[in-house]
């Protein structure tokens, strides 16, 4: 199988990960975002463990909104004697 950016794939050894979308490819690995929310690096030597998956089977992970922490009041400075 030829791996290209944007391909939807599944990993034969990680079925619990769900399907994944290929985000990046280098000469040594592919970065894949799986439906379980984890980005995994798959080495070129393990590309044989990747299989094509139906495009509709990939569900991107739910993005959790970032909540800003309330700012703290400034600390009172200690007086030096």
C-alpha cells in the first residue's frame, strides 16, 4: 500500500485505536491521527501493518476547548528588615 498524506488507514495491530488519517510523511515515518485522539508515528518498516480504510470510517477526535485559568491576585511583597 502506498501511504500518502490524507489517506484514511487502520493499523492491523491496533484495531482499538480506530481508523486514522495520515497527517505527515517523512523518509522514515508517517504521523497518523487516530480516532482515539492520539497521534502516532509509524516507522516505514511497519507500513505493511497499515491497511486502507473507508473514508467515512474516520472520526476525528473531539477537540476539548481550552479554558483559560483565572489570573491570581498579585502576592504581597515581603518587607526586608
